[in-house]
């Protein structure tokens, strides 16, 4: 256990919270729905790109991946590869089209040429489920981090910290809306990347700036030895684990384009050109960060050893904070802890805003009120929804506290790829795609993914399960993407064949708007 200074750690975090709350208050402008949901579309591509990286670089990226690399080696770095490739493959393909077609949420795109009420309801359900799974992972990260920093081993103490993080996050959303949340993301992203670069330099300096020496010591202190430099240390034990790896890779690569909180950020820029610039900025920023995590992960194993990391409160998630303490003492640990807390806080704020916006805009305004509501009521419902979502994510985070964060986030990616990717691609590129295909694609992918997760080793049947004391698992894979993603595409295809035809006028309008931006807000 590290000899940390709780007062310093919490003090640095408190300063960050106070500064960002002041900024959120100063920049807040939430008098209208466009301001609250999309910041009025006034951010530049560079600003939004950095905010996108802040939204995407979650506790899974900072704590989970570093721990996975320290313990499992190359197989842990595959999370970074999957996240980054997902941006290159998917978002560069759909970013401009999405920005031209929608206004606030993913539901705007999916319902453009379909029957509004059922499609918007399905989009809202999908957004709420995916955001909830993602937020639960972040809350679990908060519990793991405080367990290490304050040596809080009791479940009640960690639950209290998760609750505090959840409450602060709700304040960000209620006060600042999208504009305030975006500035929090920008600040947090800059701090996170600076911290990762600083730790990388300090760490290499400890080994005489010899990456070879660092890697060799990492192998010496890991029971796997030199196997940590090759694929298969975690996912190569047998054919089943190899199949699980393929499923995980599909979820990571294809899930990025289905994440609602990422897609919603494209509406904060004024046009499609700035949306594409956002992706370029975000991709370059994250590439630098993930290269740093490779050094940090192996360095954590080299400095502390695998056994020390696994024995610490928080397990794998403690690798980066433990490393910070060893190379920079209490001060660097305090900085890393504050940035890790800020990372969790900023990401869950963006997720909460997205989920509440989808419920208020897609479900309340267009399903319940049949598009006959005023923007003020819409914003008020979004704020009330944010409170409910905050409480739900706190409870979920307490339930899964102690699980590897990167692994939990990978499940959120599986849900996103299963529920949203097929319907987005079909809506944008298949003229025949119709309402029934949309509903079958969303509910088929979401439902199959949920069922497979519930009856997988994630929930029961193994010592690492959420419910280790029971066993009702019959699906052998930990990530269901390899099954649920094809089911979603198949359901969307079959539903379209069995459904009626869509309006050719709306189809033509959507095609022109998505490609040219003519008529977009």
C-alpha cells in the first residue's frame, strides 16, 4: 500500500472541481434547446475535437488500459488499438453525414424519413441503455481510485465516494448544459494528455531513457515473462478465449460509431466541414495519448510488479496511480488522482447530458407531446431526467465496483455497435430502409446483446462475475459482439424486406441533405 496524502489528493481534486464549476457557471447559456443540447453549434472543429477526445478518453483509457497492459501485456494494449481504429474506420465515414442530417440527437437521423414516434422511442431506449452501461463503468472507476488513495476498503466508504462523484456530475449538467460540459471536456483532455506525457517522460528517465530496459524489467516482474510482448497472454489460452478476443475487437472497432454521447458532439459545430475536422483533431490527440499508455502500462509493471498491482485496492485499475507515486511521490500521485477523478467526472457529465437530451427531445417532445411542446419544457424535462440518470448510475457503479473498467466499457461498445451501427449505416446508405427495419435493428441488436450479457460469465458463473455466488451463465463469451452485431444487421435487413416502402421524397431529401448540407440547421 502506498503512503498517500489524502488531504493533498482531495485538495487538488477539490480545486479542479471549483475551477471547472466556476467556468461552467460563467459560460452557461441554457435559455433554449439549441443552447442546452448543442451549445448553439458554435464550437470550432479544433475545440470540438479536443472535447471529443475528452469525452472519449474515459477512466477505461487512463486506469483500465494501463492496468491491463501492466498485467496482461500486449493483449491489454489491444483495447487502445481497437478504440483508435474505431475512429479511423467509422467516424470519418459518417461524421459529415450525421451532422448534415440531424439536429440534436441520433434519433433525428434515424427518424428523418421514418415514422417519427416509434423510431424516436427506440432511439431513446437505445441511448439510455448504452449511456447507463458506460456510466456504470466510470462510477466503478471512481470507487477503485478512492480505494487506493484513501485506503478505503469498506464497500460503504467506496459507495459514498461514487455518490459524491455522481452528484457533482449532475451539477455540471444542470448548470452548464452542452456548452459548460464541453469546456469541462476541453480542460480535462488537456490535463489528461499533459499528465500522460509527463508520466511517460519521468518514467523513461528512470530507466535512462531506454525503452528496452523498461520492457525487460516489465517482463522480469511479470509471471508471464516475455509472453507479455506477444498476442495471446490473455486471449490465447484456448479456442474459446481467442473467439472472445475476436468478439471484443469487433465491439471496440465498430462500437465507436454507435456511441450516443460521441455522435451528439457533432451537433456542437456549425457545419459538416467542422465535424470532419473534429474527428481529425480527436484522432490525433488520442493517438498521442494511447502511445503514452503503452509506456505507462509496461512501466507500471516494471516499477511495481504484477503482484503488487493486483494486491492493491482497486486491482488492475491501481496501476497508473501506483506508478505515479513511485516516480513522482505524493505530489504526482495527487495530480494523477485529481486528473483521474476529473476524467470520470467529465465523461459521466457528457453521458448524462446525452441520455437526458435523448429522453427529453426524442421521447418526451416527439413521442409523448407529438412535437407540440416548447423548448423551455424540453430543457426542464432534460434536467429532471439528468437527476434520475445520476441516481441510477450511482447505484449501478456501486454494484459493479471492483471490475476492470476497460472491460466494462467494452460491454458498452458492444451495446452501441449492436443497437445503433446497423440502423445508422442503413439509414444513411440504403434507400429502401424503412421503419420496421429500424425498429427490428435497434431492438433486435439491443435485446440480443442484453440477453447474452445477462447469461454470460460477466454476470455469474466465475470468480470475476458481478454475482460470483451464483451460476446461470450459458453463453460462454464475455463480450457478445460477435453474435449480437450480426443479429442487428440481420434484423434490420429482414425487417426492411417485410416492411412497407418509405416516402421517396423524404429519402431523396435525406440523401441530398446528408451529402451537401443543404437544408441542415
